[in-house]
C-alpha cells in the first residue's frame, strides 16, 4: 500500500511548522472570546475562574487583597496561560486543516470550457466560463486542457493528470461506460479527448466539498466526543459544588473552633481548576480535528468526524476481491501440455494465439512464454498471418498462418470450435481443465486445427503482504469478508490463499446489501469499499463506506469517505486511523483523570494548612510552602497541556491489540504515568519557585 507524506499535492505540514505556530498563537488570543469558550464547559469554567482571579488581583492592588498580591497575580496569570495553551492546541490542529484547504483553493481555476450543444463531439461549441456550467451540460476537453468541472465521461477516453487533487504524479485513464468514468474539476487531460457531462453546479463541486471538509473550524463534534464532553461537564459540576462548600466550612471551622485562618477564594479557584479535567478538556477538540487531518494525509476525505470515529469501532471489513485482495488481472502461471505434446509446442502455440489478444490475460501469456521458455515474440511478414482478435462474444483469440489454424479460449468456447470441425476435446485435457478450475484458477484451452495441445492456467495473483494484513485485522478482533462475482470454488481458493475469514461468492448488489444488514442486525459495525454504481446501495448501508475517487458519481455520493488514490486496500488504513483517534482520546482521558489524583495530594494539604495546621503531615511531596504548593500545581496544570499537544496531534501509536490488552496498556502507561508525572513535575516547579524566591 502506498504511503503518503504529501496530501493532495500539498507540501507536508509538521505539527510545529513555523507558519502554523505563528498563526495559531494569534488565534489563541482570538479564541478567548466568551462566546467561543462557552462551547467547551470545562474550559469555560477556567475562563470564569481566570476573570475572577484577575478581579481579585485588581482588588489586592487597591489594598484590599484577601491574599498576597503577588500570589494572586501569578495564579491569575497561569490560569490565563491554561486557557491560551488550550486554545493553541485547537488552533494548531485547525491550522493544519486550513493549510490543506488553502492549497486546494489555489488549485481551483476558472477556465473557459468548450460547452457542446449536445452529447456529441461534433456538436456546436460555445465557449463558456467554467463558473457558468450547470449540471447536465456537456463539454469537450482535449489534450492540454483542464477539466472545467466535476463530471462523468460519456464519450471517449483520455489520460488525465490528477496530481493537483491526489498528489500522485502518475497519470490515470478515464473512459466512458465503466467504473473509471468520473473526473474532477481542476485536473488536466494529457492526451486524447473526452466529452464530459457536468454533474455539479458552481460551489457544489467535489473540490468545494473537500475544502469545507478539511477546514477544522467547520468540523462538527462526533457523538462519542459529545458524550465525553457531557461526562467532563458532569465532573466539573461535581468539583464545582464540592469546592463551593469548602469556603463556608472553612469559615465555620475558624469561627467555631478557633482554628487558623479561613481558606481564600484564590486558593479555592486554584483548587477547582486543578481538580477538574482541564487536560483532556483542553485537548479534546484538537484530538478530533487531528484525527480527520490524519485521514486527509492518507488521501482520504471523510465527510464528517462521525465517519472517522465509526472507522475506529469497525469489527467487520467487506473487501472486493479484484483489485483489493488480488492484483486485479488474472495472470498466466503455467502451461499444461496434453499427453504426447512437448511443453515448448504448447508455449509457442499459446504465444501465437495471444498476439491478437489485447487483454491483460493475453499479454501475460506472451510474458510467460518469454520468461519460462525463452520465446521471443515472432516476426511475421505482412500478409503472412491472419489474426483473430479476442472478443467478449467469442471468448477466443488466435491466428491463421498458412495452413496452421491456432486458437486459444475458454473451455466451452473451444469445445464448440472443435465440434464445428467434427472433433472433440480429449477427456484427459478436459479433466485437466476442470482440475485447474477446482483449484480456483481459470483454464484456457490451446488448439491447432482439430487437435488440443494443452491448457493455460490463469490465476488471480494475491497481493504480497495482504495475508499478513488480514492476520493483523484478526488480532484487532475484525472479521474480514471477501466479496466476489466468482463461482464458489474459485472464491474459496482465493479466500484460503489470502487468509480472509469468510467470503461471499457470486455477489450481486442485493446480496451485498443483505450481508451488511445481517451483520448490522448482530450489532456489528461494517465497513466496505466500492467504486461502481452497483456498489452504491451497499455503500449507503455500511457504517463506514469508502468510495473510490475513480468510481462513479453514485458511489461517491453513497459513501461517507472518498479515497483520492482509489486504492481499495486503503480501507485497512482507514480503520487503523479511526482506532488511533479513539485510542488517543482514551489514553489522554485516562492521563487527565489520573493526574488529578496527584494534584489532589499536592494542593489539598496546602489549601487547608492555614485552617488545619495538622494537615501539613499530608504534605508527602515536601513542598516548600502552602503558596508554592498551590502555585506549582497551577503551573503544572497549564504546562502539561503544551507537552501533550504533540501527542494529541500525532496520536498514540496504534498497535493491533485486542480491546482488553489495549485497556491494560493504557491503564499502565497513561494511568500510572498520569499519577507519577505530576508528582515529579510539581516537585520540580516547587524547587524552581524557591530558587527564584517566589515560594
């Protein structure tokens, strides 16, 4: 599978690209707007707390401070930093999407199109600006011209440069009448010509939709993200109520029991901010945006974050055989001579019979004859040979050279050919062909005159490494199902060689749709890929539906993702990216909740030391003073966001493990790490505060 370091022809964008960082810093301040902060309940509480401490600092400057002025100032400053760092994480993630969108905008060009009066190359041409084209218009595009809008080729075939969209330099063939008919506005015809029927109005093109999708600021939250936001809001509310009761409790203790001094509002605010899940609250949006960005970097456009998220929960993968599991074309792998016939005679006859066969299978016969038997392509004088080209109707090809009549074709076609010459296929040759078919391969019979010379074995070549990838899916608990139009015998053979868990043979659109519905009825999330109109019903039903960019418009409209590379095996990568996003979110949530425990031990004894001096015994971290303990926790709470931004953007490294193993690993690494790291970090900050005389 191709690995992409560039997306859609754009230069790679690093996590801390200087241009992005500068832009994100500016956005961090703009995002301090209360209207924007209100969208994130956790960070909105931090925003309110920052405003309150700032007002308390102003009050202290006027000589009525409830705590030392410098202490209130530093607490207030670091609370604002906490907000800015959270905004910076989100702005940096959004900036990468905006950079991709800007590059796409630069590739969009308004051109003068050759609009045709009808779907006929020779129809009258009216030169029309591309922004005036509408759905149903027909345009002629010739070599060297840009395709003016999204559409489908209705006449002709041409080589097209799609590098502006896919980032791939190799041209592709677009032709009418198949699943490779879709073209994208902004791409360029390199050779020949095509008549294109426009399928989108201005502002509704595929490129326009891509631009809207990749801009992180326009992204909607996914259901799981919304659920997590609600959970974090509940945690915040619980701690808010808990902290709100501490002040009257402290005042009562001082007045009734005559203990120490009451807790200050500044300390209570610091306590609240340190205990609520600010870390994951600050990074949650960035994680979601970065997940979509990773999908874009794989040259897959997701119509929503929901699709990326669903990919992470997929447990059934439906993959087409041809072009996905196999190379896409059957290849000649062996010549099987009839009894009494030498190998080289069969090879020579097969080569001659394939000279007029322009199919990939026919070309592979010539290659096999050359590589296995050293036969070079024969040089025939003009008029010496009369070729019989391969057609779908005859399913045979051949050549007549003088009195020699050589043919190659499918079993039933050759049997009819021999019967026409009052001959028949020998039982041993027929049995040989049937044995090849039972192995999942395809037999072609080679004859000269009325005599059968042997059998060519054609085989679907399973892609190298695909079996290992399916084994990886199995470790993840994902079932793989191969879909093919082949007969059950052939399908079973390919399925066994590829290592898939199951297969659906002789698949029709109705059968694909039924299979998906049956799986979903078992509460499974199903992913599939497709490129044809006949795949559209199944794509529309699947939870994750990856449509090929080279496919029909119907397939692209039915899917919730579009693979710009049109690489069906990308489905496996899509699942991995989705799982990485979910794992990253889970890991950082675990870390955030765990480090609250450590901050609890740092700040609770310090917060109430003035009221209950005996609580100094709980100062297990041996922090210098109550004020330095509180300030250290607040500073750590802000700085940890910055340190976790690269992880949120890049994602936790994905490993093909089961759910149980992943949970144990997350608890060990991020749960235990979330407890240990704050103890170390807060202690170091406390020591620095002492050094700089701020304790």
